[in-house]
């Protein structure tokens, strides 16, 4: 609270950056998405640059959850399974589909990203029985690497894990069954060329699984246009589904009849209430359901996704690129002055919606910023991440964040002892 107000009242010669704040207020005045922020619970003075870790809360979610708890659960009890709970995943999946270039019926909301990675990697291996390699990006998000490793261990001699450093395409050969990569890196924000990589993977006879955790809701994705085989993505980051929200998965229509899941749960059965002796997969992506979904979390996600209704992904992407580009411009003088490295690609088309800066004291700098109401986060070994969720981050937030960062670094205030101790969650 203190700090924005302080900048507002500062005389221009005291402000740590020389671009006027008014210019950024003017950008907000012209922003076609400016009003979307009103649909989120966000204190006016809070500068929230961590929507890439936990998306802000849409205002409508509290009422929806109250209704789900009090009426659907409290009053209608088990009758709510027929309406609306049994089809809730389809509803949420349909809303996500529009954001990622898929048909509604090709997306299932289910489980966590980790669990869906397991299901789809196994499915890809099953579709390529004569190939024995799972190829991953060695710098990918830990869970993606761990799950692929665990699956390969489980399958023993049948499969080996290959970890590519640098361009995945150079590690392709005709042993590779399936390739897993994040669309945008959680660490650097670098955006992969979905079309070109998918094409190269297909040329090599393999299947492609994209992790959209850092792009769903901020990058205009075209899964069907890029002929992607499989995808997963996170519900609690830019989609604002809430802490621990279920994730989503996509299977190309041309694979849906053959693709099998190793987690053959009853809710993926063709006839759930037949209680049949044997498992028969449901048609389409429904077979990738496993057990009972968390109705409360799924209701929150389903409601949150309505914020995207009527918004154009191209406009969202354009604002995201503009926000991160302005931030880079404002912090540019800090690069030499404080030995910062920009680890995100400089060209807007080559990045997702975050800027990552590395600095030896990155952890302490982030703690100092958080104390001033500027919320970013820190990732090992020395990366400060600033995520720009275009639905609720204002241009003036970019200015305020850059000014705070400049002040924290120039004054050395981050060196205070209280910013050193590691918290459990960074
Ligand atoms: C956030 C994220 C996940 C999250 O996985 P969960 O199992 O849903 O917690 C997975 N992969 C990537 C790349 C992520 O960014």
C-alpha cells in the first residue's frame, strides 16, 4: 500500500526512473482489456505479477462455490450428480478448448498436470509399440521430467528416457516414440515454435505432447492447426481456476479411438453405471477420466473460465506482449548497473507472458519487492520471475514494479537480513 502511494506523491526528480508514470496511465486508458480487471478480486494497490504461479480470483467464483456447497451439496445432495456434476468437466473443457485452438469435445478437465502427463506419455508409448525412447527437454519443469522418468522406470527395458539439452529436434531419431516439451519454459519464459517442432517430430515418426501450463490463457494457441497429438495444461495459473485447480488434457481427434490410458478408472468406462466386469474405454477423451473429480475445485475453475468468454485470444496475447515489452524497456538501465541478465528472449514473439531476470541476490530482491506490495517469485538458482497476466495487470503496474525494482536495487535495501531466510514456498 505504502509504496504506490509514495510514488504517486513523489516529485519527479525523486522518482527512480525517468519515464513518466502518466504515460503508463495513458496506456491503461487506451487498453481495450482494461475493464476485465474489474472482474477479479484485487486490491487497487496490489501489483500482482505472479499469475503464472497462482492466477487471481475472479469475483464470480465465491458465489458459485457458495451455491455449489449450499444448494448442490447441502440441499440436493447426491441428486446433483446427474445435474450438473457429471458433465462439469465437459463444460470447463469446452471453455478451455476455445483458448487453445481445439474443439470442445477434444478437451477433458481431469486430475493434475502430473497425472495427465503420465497418462498421455503411456498412451503415446502404446501407440508406438516398436519405439523405445521418450524424449524430453532437460530443462523442463521438474514434474514433467520426474513423471517421464518414473514411467520409464516402471516400464523397465521396454523404454528409455532421453534428455535433450538445447533443440529437441536434434535428438530425434527413429527410436523416439513420444516427445514432451513445455510450450513456454517456466524458468525463462522462452516460447517454443509449436508448429515447426510438431512437424519435425511427425517427420521422425513420433508423437508430440505439449505442456501448455505457461501459455494457456495468454498465448493464442492453435493445437488443431499445428496438428498436435497431445497436450496438457494447468488450471490454476493464467486460467485462474484456484489453488490446486484440476488441469486439462487434449487428444487429437484422429488418435482418440486408439489412444488408451493406463489409469483405467471407472469414470473413464464406456458405461459407468453398468458396473461391468471388464473395463471398456469410453469414446473420445472421456476415457482419460479416472476417478471422481473434485467437484468444488472443478466448479471454481468452470466459473473462472467465464471471464474469458467473449474475449479474443489475439487481443490478450497482444496486451501480454506489450506489458512485458514495456517492463523490459523500463528495467533496461538496471542490466549494466546491477549485473542483471535477462534470461527471457528479447523478441516478444519468442516468449510467453513472463520476464525472467537473473541476479545473484534474486531471492532477497524478490522478498524485498513482495514487502512493498509487488508480487513476483523466485526460481532456483537465481531467477526472478515477473508474470504479466493481461486480464488484470495494468500498464501502470508495470511502471510501479519497475520503479520498485530500481529503488530496491539502487538503495541496496534488499541486503537487509530479513530478506535472506528462505520461506517454504518461494
Ligand atoms: C505448473 C506446472 C505443472 C503443474 O503440475 P501439477 O501436477 O498440476 O501440480 C506442470 N508442468 C508445468 C510445466 C507447469 O508449469
